[in-house]
C-alpha cells in the first residue's frame, strides 16, 4: 500500500502553461546571442514553430530540450536550472510509494502530453502503474482528495486513445475503461450517482471496444453494487446476472465478484436459499482465483478469502442472523490491512449493526467508537450506517445511542 515514500511529482496542471520561466529564459539568452528563432531552429534541429511556442509559454518543452539548448547556447546551466524551477508534472499525480520517473521517462511523458501521437509503450506502462497506485491511495484516503485528479488523468488517457493505433490503441482504450470505472466508483462514493452511472456506461463502451470482457463484466457488477447501496435488490440481482453472462470469457475472480453481488441482492431481499447457494459458487471461484492471482486483472487486487469473509458477513446481516454476521465480520476485519481505511470504516459500521441487532448495546458502542474517526474521515455511507445503529439502540432505550451520535457528529 502507498506510504510516505518518494513522490512521482506534486499535483499540477495538464497541458500547456500560460507562463513558462524556461521559455522566458530561453528567449532572453537567444536574443542575447543575437540569434533569430529560425537560426536557433536550424542549429538545434528543432521545429521553429515548436520553439516559438516554448518561448511564448504555449508549450512546456522538455528537460531534454533544456539540456540540448543549454549546451548549444553555452548557457552554463541557466536553461536547465530554469526548466527545473518551472517544470510541472505533465500528468498530475498523488504522492505515491514508487520513485519518480527518470529523466528519460519524464521527457517521454512530457512530449506525449504536448504531442499525443508521440505516445509510446513506456508512457502507457507508467500510466498503468499510476492508476494501480491511485486505486490503493483511494483505499486509505477515500474519494474526495482523488476524484478531480483522476478525472484529469482520464482526460489525458482519453486524448491518447485518439492518437494511437494498432495494439497500443487497444491497450489505451482498455486503460481508459479502467480509469472511467474508477471515476464511476468514486462518484458513487461521493454520492454523485447519476455521474457514476454515466461513467460506468462509458467504461463498458470502452471495454467492449477494446475487447476487455473482464472490465465490461466488472462495470455491470459495480452497477449491481450501486443498486444494492440504494436498497434495490431486484436491480442488484439483474445487474449481477448480466455480468455473469460473460462467463467463460472472464477470469474466476471477476466471475466470483458477480456471483457474490447476485447473492447480496438475494440476501437484501431476504431470500436465504439462493443467497447461500450463490455464495457457495462464489467461494469456489475465489479459491480458483487465489491459486492464480497473476491471471486476474489489476483492479481485482482486493479480492481474496478475507474480503469474501466480509461479504458472507454482509449477507448474514441482511438475513438478520446477527451472531453469524458478527463472527464473520469480526474475522474479516481482523485480516483487513490497516491501510484499507475506507473499507474498515464500512465493515466496522456493519459489525456495530450486527451487535445492535443482537441486542448487545455495549459491544455496538465499542465497535462504533473504534471506527468513528475513519467513518467521519473517509466514508459517508458508513456514517449513515452508524446513525442507523444509534436508531436501533435508541429503540432499546440504550444510553449508547447518543454516545454514537456524538462520536460521528
């Protein structure tokens, strides 16, 4: 999980800059040498129009350009220093654990953003790694600090899809689908349900275009999740069944996600038989996926035995089997990494619900207080769940109801 490691770069603007310290310094030194832009272009082998845009701050240029012109103009490091002072990341990112791109990769990224047809595999690989890291950042900080940033990254990737061709184009369209699915997920997390649905549809379109059945099925499972979150069991079941239609074209993990979502819809409707039957199927699929994790798509990193224990706990919670639900949720939470703050907040609130449903006000209070800080910080849905817990306890005339309300106020 991401820690306090070295950064890629601080968050900044995409595309061109209105003011460029590097361009200003280049224009000053060029004029001081008595060179016209046409002569500088001839000597440097760069296009005169491109150099003109750099000097006027309409193009970022690159560190490679700064090094080349610094040597050509005998600027004694002034142009490189100006570049380093004014450089902003070509694609905005959050602080992450992996090291910053080296100079060559940074220049590749910058050139591709300035001139999308120059996109190449190393830049696509960097974007894929960046998305993987930001998924894990989301586990820790929630959607609010990330959503705008990821939308900007998606804009860059979508622009690249219009410039690439062949296998690289398919890879970029698949990556755009992953970004759109991630944006949709965070829109739902921030209760922008309409935007979330629209982005899930866009993600599925891109996935189908790229021939990515795993992502196409995942978007339908996520629509099932949205239906579940608004207490619509029928639509939850239907969307999960639509995801399972892809069947043999998708990995066991993606199949298992769809099966457990269908089970969750049945449990929400109080249908214990089909819920438990589907959970059994999902368990078998998860076991297959756990045996070959390298075959699963990167967004399935969270899907494992411990996570599935929590899903079983959720199903039992819906079915009103409070003691079984509490045991499963407690076990799953015990194995959930501390960095999964958003998920720990939600499942902690569910565990408090199970204790309240069982009539154990003291345990419900203890669990609610344990997770209250994370609930307030990163998960508004969990806050609503704890308010429901307080309502259950208030119905029992338990003093703990007000304690919980105060803790999350």
